[in-house]
């Protein structure tokens, strides 16, 4: 399961080389994926989503970023 509010580095897939972080949103309800070029995520360039539920979020990661190294 993709962790929330944790930065990860995409090792394989279409998003390879990007840092990503998933946030849960109340309005609009769903999950938002932020992409940046650095681990601090202070240079967010692209927002992917809103994914309305976990299943759709997981499909996105399976197809676009199947290998992510999550940081603590």
C-alpha cells in the first residue's frame, strides 16, 4: 500500500527520477500525488490526481511508478 505524507524516489516506470509524495484531501475528496525534482519537495512541479479512492491511487503507482524507494 502506498504510504501517505512520505517522500519516495521513483526507481522504475514512467515517473523514474522523480520524488513523489501522496496527500489525502478532504475537498475535493481523494488522494493527490505531488512530484518534485528534490527530496525536500520544495520545488513541486507537477500534481497528479485527484484519485477518488485508494484502489485508483494504487493502479496509478502500479502503472506509472512500480518501484518507489520510500524514505523515513
